[in-house]
């Protein structure tokens, strides 16, 4: 049996319709979109502009030239933050974000701190939701940017971005959101939601890897990160990846077309899995928000069972875990830790990322494996025995433990 | 991630069909090592006769490598004298499983540590008697 893909937060397969429209631009239509002295270039330029329009339509941007093409959302996040910060004459000022952002935001924030900027993290609750009053309280006279994700890739929590945008605009601040996980599942509108900059990735919405975009509201100037021929309104030089932009555009078009129907289908599938887990397995914890969460995301901790060992038991399913044993850093998920989830619970977490190809039958088959393996692994778990004997695992005096550093 | 690809057949066999799961009745020595906060805990219990380990059972909370090395170490110690058992290193356990991915080698330290802790526990108890 082919492995069932349930890791759609990491990436999604390229849609056949997307590949089809890209193909000519990988073969016969090889023109450079900047070389418009001939037909080749003009056709490439037209294809890029169409792609830009399709992206603009997905997010409600008023003008296609507000869409800056990038290599992906990591670059988009970097460009939004560094581009805006380094534009400031005195290279100082204050940025507000949250601790569960993607590393592209967190590491860029850290970089900017070293350059003399200051960064504050708005408090989040145990579901990952930002506290709007606390956020408002963090705003200082020198604050120039709030950057908060539209939805989280691990726990699926959807932030109140329209409210955050309104707060930013009340204070004449710019609001950037990394909307990578939300697009195609949540209706995002940059005008209605008071968004000034928004990061997009093609491969998270069934488009190709290596291409993304940054929406930049008209009138905002950014320092380019990549200098050169002055492409992309001078904000991002480099010959355009025409096939990539065409694919991004088509993926955006499909995401917009299918938003309502696919969200409803994914929600039903997700709830089938959630109800199955909660009704058939005891001692589980849902990580992330109970209701404000992405239609395709579930994140459960199965107490006393380590995440990687449970994934192994779910043979034939591609999943991911917040366990240290699946990360190169040997650290449990920083997102779960930021929610004050105890380490033992973080190590026991599994993320389920549903997508277009998943079916009820697959979910039912996965449930059988989960039920069987959680039971089997708990019978093997010394922590499960201790819990049944009434020993508190949190306060037990564990041995000094340094084998991770051997 | 499809971790099955990272592990040898022996590791997967011990993960799927672990040997000697449980706790020895009235154990002569028990070692509990690891920490749930680090993602792995192993409890190893042994029965000792004439300074030889005649029975060893484990319970492990941990990844596939931790479970497989736990299972393997219970097989390796059976019939060994305590001094012989103390010579078993985490590398030897991993080798018996056909090797572990580099990043998982630290998981095998848990098995070695649990074995030492169980033998220590036995010797401490014996002294007290």
C-alpha cells in the first residue's frame, strides 16, 4: 500500500492542473519576462502578470503590482521584516510578534535585535491565541511593525488577524502576517483585515516549491534583500521564475475556487478523526484551540506514549511529531513549549495534517492503528504504570539525565 | 516522516515484537533511568541467582530505538554474570541490532544506563542485608 500522506502543513503535492499550466513555461515558453523586445519575453511577461492577478484575487489585493514574487515564504518573511526595518533611517525601533511564529519570523526578529532593533512577544494563551489587550499594551511610540501569523502550522490555531490589523492601524503601525498555513482554508482579505504585508508560499497550496510572494500594500517601501536588475518594483531583483509564478497563480486560483467546499470537506474529515480519537482512546490531549483551528489540522498528545514510537506503529501513514526524537535538535516542539505544554506531553504529540487526497477510509484505517498502538505502547510504558499506581510523574525525582549529551 | 526507512530490520523486529516486556516478580534489582521531560524513561528489573542474571524485563517510554535497545539488552544479559553484564556497552547493544541511525545512538545509552542502575541496585540491597 502506498503511504498515506498526512503531513500537509509541511508541504502539499503539486496539483495536476497546476503542473499542466506550468509545463509550457518549462519547455517552449522559455522567455525572460523582462525581455519584452520580442514575443518570447512578452508572452512570459503576460503569464507572470496573470499569475500576479490570480494571487491578488486570492487575498483581495486591489492591484496586482502589490504582489512581489519571491522564492518562498521564508524569503517573504525576511523581506517584510528586514525590508521595512532597514528602511528606517536610524536603524532602530520596536517590533511586536509572538513566540509561536515560524522560524523565518523568529530568527529574523533575532537578527534585527542584533542590529539594534527591539522585539517584544505578545502573550498567548494555552491554545496559542494572542491576547489583544496585552498586544495593545505592548505598543510603544517607537513600534513600527506587528507581525503575527494567520494560523499556526503545528497546532492549527487561527489568530484574530482582522482585529490585530485594526489595532495596528489605530496606532499607525504596519501589520504583516505570515498566511502560509491559512490560505486555501481561511478567507483572508488584505483590505478587510487591515493587512499591510502578507507572506504566501506556493507549495503549501498545491503549487510548486521554490516560489512564493509577499503582498506589499501600495505606498510601502522596502529595502531590497537582493539587489540587481530592479525587478519586482525594485524590491526583489532576479530573473523571474516564470513557470513558478504561473504555478503559484494557478494554485491561488484553485485555492480561491475550492475554499468553501474543500474547507467543509476537510473539517468533516478532521472532526471524524478527532471524535474517533477522543471516543476510543483515553488520556489524550488536544493541542491548540478547540474551535479556532485550521480545517486540516489536529494535534494530539497521547499520554505515556512517545510520539516517534507511535508514528512507527502507524505504518503506512506519513505523520509528524513534536517529540525530540524526530528533530535534529533533540528538543521537543518550541510551539508546544511556548504553550506551557509539559515536555512529557510535547514528546507524546502527533500532528495530523489533512489534505485534498485524504478520505474517510484512510482516517478510519489510521484510527485502528492509533487505538491498537497506543494500547500496546502504554502496556510497555513505565509512566503508564506509575500513573495507574497514583505516582505523580511531574514531581517524581527523576535521575540526572545527560545521555543526550554523550 | 517514515521512520521505518531509518531503522534496520532487527530494530523494527524488536520494536514490533519486543522481548521480555514487563516487571520481574520480586525483582532483585531495579533500575529506572531517563526523564519523561527528555522523552525517554526505561525501567529494567532483574532476577539474580549465584551472581548471574537469570531474568530481565523492561518497560520503556521512548522512541523506536529506545524500545528496541531496551528489548535487546534484556536478551543480551540473560545468563551473564553481573561483571560480564557490566561490560555491555550501548555500542554493543546497537551493534546487535545491526546499527542505529547516528542521531539515535544516544537512545541506546538509556539501555546501558538502566542495566548499570539495576545491577547497582542489586548490589546495594545485598550489602544492606
